[in-house]
C-alpha cells in the first residue's frame, strides 16, 4: 500500500463508491495523484483491494479477471486519474444462470501539438452486466 492510499478511505465498490473515490482522488495534489495513477496501472488488482470494500464474490471475480483485462482497466483508470476525467460504474443486477461481464465505454480523447500543448476530455464507463 503506498503512502497516499494509506490516508484515503475505503469506498464500497458501487456506483456511489466509485464517485466517492474519484472525488477523493481528484482532491489530491498532481504529484500524489500521479502516484495513485502509477499504482492502479502497475497492479490494478492490488489498487482495487486497497481502495474499495470488496465482498468475497467481488474479490474472487477480480482475482480471476485476465491480465489483459486488468492491464486495460488499470491503464484507462490511470489515464483518467492524471487527467481528472470522470470514471462511472454502472452496476447490473445479478441473475441466476447468467455470467457476469465487465463492459467498458471510453469517450476519452486528446488534443496535442508539437509545442507540448495537451488536453484530454471524456468519460470512462465501466458496466457490470449479466448475460
């Protein structure tokens, strides 16, 4: 657990909890937020367990996600963090016989030029669906 994570609260892994966590993160200094971005990008699973209250089902699901999925989620989260872009969780309703999936929608886009000017905008949406 890095120093910044140690002072932040654990949030429930719900739509409201993700909003709470991003509000807390985006109140950090740029340097402290960069540390969190590096942490989520480096080890998405560990960052999630250090920042969210996960029940045993959520922990098992997180641990069983492929490395490709966690690398993507960590990289996109890190990009959103450093650019203070919204991350939204949309929770699905579990249904017997259906498989839990994580779907994402990313409207992030950048503008950059050769003078070093850079801006980013958009939203990263994580949907939990049952199919």
